[in-house]
C-alpha cells in the first residue's frame, strides 16, 4: 500500500510543526477568500503595508465575533 519512500517521508514530519502550518494555511485561506487574493500595490513597501492591513482587518473581524 505504501512504498518505503513514503514511510521515510512520513517519519520526518514533525506533528506539532505540521499542525502549526495547517493553522497558518487556514488563516491565509480565510484572508484570501474574504479580502481578495491580489495585492494591488506596486512598490515593495506598499505591498507589505497592504498585507499588514489585511491581517489587521482579519484580526479585528475575528475579535468582533
């Protein structure tokens, strides 16, 4: 059913770190679905600022609920 390479790969996965990755991927998914998946700014600073503001809006929405 599983090849030996699959067993070796699964043995290297750290369960707690993988769980943290799943949580962050969920948050990224929610932000992209609710606030859009495109960054409209062109310069690096403005892109960063836009992403930070998206995260702030997500946190405020979550705090209000």
